[in-house]
């Protein structure tokens, strides 16, 4: 079942809720040549480098600002747009999780960062896993947020799939259906203003055809469950215990199979953990990186 392809409709509809303009800090966006493309990136703070890899269908502008402030107090935080998203070029190479991993490793090399910590969210965590496997010498520690090692290992429940494949209604209604599966229902009901902060801000350039190619890349990824033992880096596997898009069983499995992993599950939090509980999220990551 191609749930990721179904998610594309909801995510693009959610993007209608956003202004289509650029970042309010557009002058801080830089470009650097990596392989066949120029990659857009931003840098915050100083210290050991921590590279954040965005998930499916969005730009680096979606990262929670409070989280970035917290992490950049002790680290040099590097955000970037995946190939074809935001201000990064699409290039001519086929899209794949492996190619995105090579792009990330190429960015690390182009910036002269040496070894870096990697934090990936959802699709970004799949990319981080592949970076660790394909370019282990470039990775110090891994933070895998809302991750999995194969999409069909612990998939979403049928009612979630039904909700995400429902294309009825206006784009705004479709978008709200997508948003509704990012967070627990009780949190949604009491955090209307917070939702506006998250989703009613400029996200930059999100081309529908690029989101479609990301979907195809995720769908064609063979996973890495059988290769998890090869990832020797210290890893923090972090997720919302109530994540319905990437159920927490996936994180438990990763933490069990990765040789040097610890697990951090947060009750009453969903796929949007970093928006719901940015202080708890940042605290767990900062504590992990200290050791």
C-alpha cells in the first residue's frame, strides 16, 4: 500500500494554508555547490556541528524556531533544503533516499564540517540512516526522529490510511485532515493559536512535482532493517508515543536493533512532537549530545 503517495495530497493541501512567500530571514539563506546542484542552507549558533534533515514535502522553514534556538545555544546548527525544495536545485539525477543521503554528505564535505551530528525527521531520518550507512566517516551521533527502517514493518492503522486517502472537500479541508493526524486530538482542540504559528507562516517554494518525486523515492526505498547492525554510531531514537503516521513500534524496533541506541518516547505527543513539546525535545537531544 502506497500510503506515502496518499499523504502527498494532504500535505500539499496543508501548504495552501501557508503564505507562499519566502522566509522572513531570507537574507540569511546561503547557497553552496554540492555535486550537480546548489543547496540552500542556513547556519545558527556555534560549536560542534549539528545538521538537521527535513522530512517529506517541506522546506527548512518548517523546523520549529524554539527548537533551533535551544539547539544553537550549544551547537552550530545547519538547516538545508532537500534537493528540489525551497531554494535548492532539483538537478538531473533520479530522486532516491540514497541520493538525498549523498546530497547531505556532500553538503557536510562542501562546508568543511568534518564529522557532524545528524538529526532527521521522518523522511529526513531515513536519509540520516542512509548517510550513516553510506558515509559513516562523516557522522558522529544520530538523532532519528519519527523514523522507521521499512515502511510496511509497523504501518499506520487502516483508519489513518483511510483519512489520508480521502481526497474529498476543499484543499483547506484536505489540509486540516493531514494536520489532524500530526497531533493527538485533545491537543489539537486546545491549541488553535499554536497551529496558526506552525502552519500559517511562509514555507518557501514547495513544487508539487518535487513532492511527488519525493513520494516515489520513499516508496522505492528498500529499507535498512537488515543493515541496522552496521550503524555503529551512538543514536537517539526519539518520537511521540502517540504518533499515528509512523507508529512508535517503529522507534522501539530501531532502538532494539541499533547497537548503540537509546529510546526517548514522549507520551501524549504525536508526529509533530517538536511543535508540541519543543523544550522536552531539545532537552533530550542536548543531553544526548553532551555524552
